C-alpha cells in the first residue's frame, strides 16, 4: 500500500496511528504484521505471517 511511509515498520505505525506495543498487529493483503520487538519508540522487528481462510472469517 502506498502512503507516507518508507518501511514496513512505518506502515504498521501509520496504520495503527500510535507507537505500538509488542504483540500489536495489523492485517494487509492476506498477511498479519505483528510487532515482535521494540527499541524504545522504534519498531525493530515485525513478524509477517500469512492469514489463513478461517482466520480471515473470524476477524471479519
């Protein structure tokens, strides 16, 4: 997705609208982007996992 960000971490922060906590996640294009590590206020690691069909139905 296009927007005012240049990194995956920037996308996650822009989508959430705040500095996330470890464990917060967003879903985009069939993938879950979960914050797995922070360095202060900076996201230093994001776990990307595919969302399966049953998970898509549960969330929405």
